[in-house]
C-alpha cells in the first residue's frame, strides 16, 4: 500500500468537526510514517491542531472573511494548486470543498457519496449514518487502499505555554486540594442543545457544596452565561474566555470529569482522555457525535415523539415544550457525577446512558 504523497485533508466546518477529523491524519501517518499530511481549516479552528505531530502544516481558508467570494476562493485554490498535492481527503460535505480540490488539480480526491460535490471526486465512499463520525471519516481511507482503520480517538497537544498558564490559574484560584476537579462547559452554538442555565447553576452549586472543585470552561461567547452560573455559589471558578482552545483542552485534561452539552468541549475531552457526562436534548448520540470513551456517559430523555428535532438543533423548541432538556434534573446529573467520580459507573465503550 502506498498512499499518494502529499495529502491535503479539507475540513472547514466547526471546531468539533475538525477534532473528529484528526484520526484521519493520525492513521495515515501511522500506516505511512513518511507521509506529508496538511490540513485546511477556517481561522477559528486552526489553533486546536497546533503542535499536532501528524499535521505538517495548517492551511487557513477564511471563507467568511478575507477569502470570501469568488476572488477569495480562486486565490486559495491557486495557493493549493502550487503545493502539488497528490491526494485530497474531504470529510466536509460541501460543494465548495469538493470544487476547491478539483480545480486545484489534485488527482486523487476522496469524499462521501452524500457530499454536495460528490461528482467532483475521483473516488467516493458511502456515508455510513450508523457509524460514529470518527469511523465515518476513517472509512474514507478505504478509497486509498486502507482495508480497515479501527476506531482511533483524536489527540490534541497543548503546549508548554498552555500548561504553565493553566497551572498559574489554578494556583491563583485558591482551591488547590485533593478534591476532584469537575469542569462544566455550559455553552453551545445551538439553543436547543443547551441544558438551561439555571440547571447548570444548580448542578455547579450542588457540586461545590459537596466539596468538589468546580470550574466553568468556554470561549468569550460563553462568558456571560458562565458568570450567571458562577453566581450560584461560592468556590465556583470561571475560566470562560480566559484561555485559547488548547488552554481549555489542558484545563479539561486536568479535570476528573467534564459535564457538557452536545458541543465542541465534548470532543476536546475525548481528545485529552477526560471522561465526559454529555447532556443531549434536541439531538441524539446515534447521529454519530456522542462520546466514545469507556467511562463516558450520556444523559437524555427517551421516548419523546418529537426527538430528535434536527441534526444540529435550532434556536427554539419546535413544539414549545423543551421537554427533552427540562426532564433532565440537576439532581439526576449530580448523582451521575458523584457516581462517575467515585468509580462506581461501569459503562461500555459506546458510553453509558441515563434515560429520563
């Protein structure tokens, strides 16, 4: 088996999508160590793959900014063409990504048969809806001679600067001790994927009163939400907006557990090996974006005829009840956190389930 060299992996979607694409580069490099693998992403996701030993170079496509429109597209395409890639792996199912690989003259172009640009690929692979997104992406490698790539968790590599900054933050918080550190990531782009703020606040306060160290993580866009939750009780640390993405990953890595929605922090935790308690509302793990670790667990409300309401969630509950989230109580989640951190929650490799 000889994979065409060099390879460009194109994934210009959200942060979580980039993280779940990393196993493609990891497996390629493990099978062919001398292979050069570059990755094209958008500016807001580029930092997460810094320091990754299996990514030679990160290419930035600022498709909603400096590279927007036809002029920007052709500028990026010409830059890619000059690099003379021999193979493009395109998990992103957009027409623009497929067209870029085609016009850049990359001879081997692999994507899903469900892509909007499927006719522009030289080889396609069925989009297996029953698989986890990691395994769906790895199936693309079959088109370049990889018979079967076993599930491979993404890996992230916080640098020394991130590690030092996190150490200083935790030391300055005045909460050092032996009690487990619980990270809570309450944010998400989609409103119907967010457990209500008052429930996160009740959970955080309950954990703090029981002696856990609690820290809130998220980007600058989550700062207001986290301030509201931090006000629920003393001893709740708020790290939202204080770290770049790899700093947040390092903070999650040092935590005993992450509690989050169906959102990007879930995948950060997967990539640094921290157990996850993921709360699913509008969406379901069967879409392929749930946690996969041996100690992970999902909390969800089963049996609702309206669920799932869409693959991404939305701005508001389409039936006006939001039962999928409302039925998940802070007490139920608190009990699950205590169980998971005491080592009494045995789960399978596909994650445990907490049905309401």
